[in-house]
């Protein structure tokens, strides 16, 4: 056993190349518990439910972050933060996009969304793939893009700095996961002349075949890796499977493994396993091309796991012990799997409790590739390399969604929140209430400490106000006044408790 550990450590502590290849696997809607890798401090029934040996392999050969976050509880804001290094608030891309000049926010009885960037990410700002391409990288996108709205330049990944676009466009979900459906919308399955904006483009060679969408994307991504290696150029691969986003459709190759589960949960489990198989295919391609030690791999998700609807079992419990799920201000909406395999930097098998978030990938990758950050482009993310080397530091991260998502559930309402150290403050825009949690002792956010910790609440409120101002956040609009909501003052009581530790 000791010799195996020494061999593994030696293999993954080699010096990285000056221009390392970079692979980001950004899964759609993958929850903190949607893997056999335990990110909690103990295994849970969810970890035992799912079959993800390649995620286990990546965690064994790299390091995981127990407190890793997506930039937002829905997809487009997080995806834009990855490419810009900026928070959703600063980007003013705070919700998911679809049609040009169209606000997708669900109607709220007392609030309206601010004048956010409804068209999403567009050319003209410094973007990660563009910056890497300027230094000789081949930039490859495969899968879900969902950066810019339909009928805008940002709907095409090639306009955002990618040399290669495999099946990415403006829609955030596929019409179908099945090649026999031509990956087209359900209404089109008997008449393929009836197209829709949900149809996945560019995969015609897989049409009418018994193949799952995630498998087709993996094949194309591996082909792109092989071509880059053959051409002897460093590459940046952004592999973003549409899974595990709805429609929840089973990959029948894996279905037998999940006998006994609710049918919808069994189908969901096959979608997770399909992502894991695709991850394994990419890792194997790195091995086969003998570039593993020269390649950094990041694995994460664009928001918390779906739990409010479309699943089997009890709603809002699929990320337990985290509270709620996708679309929510609570931890189930934003805390996600985070794994980094970085030869020479990430200690194999390490577990880190530092807070990391999607926008950190931008400065981290630029630093790793020796690419200078653009001047006059403010970056909210931080280089996580010191954290991987054991240099922990406390930070404050803002989460901001002045929108009502399309489902109902705990915390699914317009909000702003910060995590600072182990403490989290949420400000809900609708009724102007604060909730305060100590995530170290209460990761499930079961006990609101706002009334018990007035001094801490006041300090956290001041920090939240500062972050909102510094990131130029747009708050929800009060329908009755037509003005942005305002954080209420904290009413201090005679007796105070708590400190700022």
C-alpha cells in the first residue's frame, strides 16, 4: 500500500509544463451529493446510490474542495463568470438567458427584476478562451454553452474566443438526449421537419443512432484532444455536458444498475453515470496521449442540484444535508462538487475546506498558463493555487440573484447573500428579511441566528452592503415604489452577543 501511495504521489508531483493543457468539466445541475465522492464529512446514502468511479479517480489523483461554490444558483450567470472572472453582479448577468432582448424572470407579486443584461455574454470584454488563444492555445468548447441569447453574437462560442465549437448554442437544455430523436425537442420526434430552439446543433453524424448525447459529446471532445496532440499545440477544453439538466431521460446502458429506485431517480442516476463515463474517456485520452502530467483538470458544476421539481422522492431534499437546491439562496442552490487535478500543485487525495467559486477559475488558469491578466478588467476571482498548497485565507464571496426562478421552494426568491469565513448572511428582497447561519456547525441552515447574534448580524449586513456597492449590484425593484429595494437597518437590542471570529 505504501509503495502505491509513493508511486501515485511521484506521478502527480512532476513539474507542470510552462503552457499546461487545461480541461474544465462543467457539469450542468450536478448537486453536491450527486456523486459517490463524499464532499460532506461523512458518507451519505446519496454517495452510495451513484456510481461515479472516474470522479473518485479524479479526487484520488487530485484534491477536492468541500466548500466549493458555483457563482449562482442558475446556469448562465455562472458560465459567464467562468469566462470573465467576474461575479454575476458585476457582469450584470444575474439570470439565465434565452431569446434576444427578453427577460426570462418569473413574475413576482411584489418585485420586478432590475435592468439586467438579458442578452448575456457578448464579444467585447476580455474572455478566458480569447486570452489563452492569443498565447497559442487551441480553445475547444463541447456541449452546453448558454452564454448569450439566441440571435445575438454571444450565442456562438466561436464569437467568444473558441476555435472549436461542438454542439454549443444559446439554449440551456437539449430537446432530447437520444440520437434516435436526433437530440430534438419532444414535439419533433415524429416529424423531424419541425425544428425548435431546443434542438442540439452540429451532431448530425449521430442522428438516428443508439447513442446518448453525453456519449456523442465525449467522442467529439476526445477527437479534439487527439488533434491538438497531433498538431503539438497546447489546448484549453471546456467540456460542458448538457447533463444532468432536464429533460430527465435514462441512458439505458446504465439503467440495470439502479433497480429499486424511483423510475425518475433511476433515470437521473444514469445521467450522472453517463457524465462520469465521459469524464473517464477524457482522462483516458490524456493518458493515451501521454500528457496527463502536463494537463490541469478542473471538475465542477454550474449550480446546485435540481430538487424543486421533476425528480422522484421528496422535493428539496436531494442535496441533504444541504438545504433546498437549484434556484435557491440556500447551500443546496450554490454549493457544488469541486475537484482539481493539478500535477505539481494539488496534493493527491487532499481535502480542502477553503471557499472557492467559479470565477476563481479565470485568474487561476491565466496564472497557470503564464498569461497576463488584462489591464482595466476588474477580476472578482482569486488564484486558488495557494489554497491547493495549504495556504488558507478567509474571504468574502457575494451571491446575488434579483430574480424569481421558475419553481417554488425554500429560498427560491430574489436574494443577495455573502459567505464570510464560516458565516453566511442572506437578504431576501421580497420582505426585506435577513437570515444568518454558521455553516461550520450548521451546513444545512436549520437554525437562523439573526435574532441571537445582533452584533454579528450588523457587521455582516455592513459587509453585504459593501460587496453590493463595490460590485455594482442591481437590486430588485419594488413594484409599489418603482425603486430598488434597500437593505434595512439592524435594530440593536440592549444585550449583544457574538464576535467576529
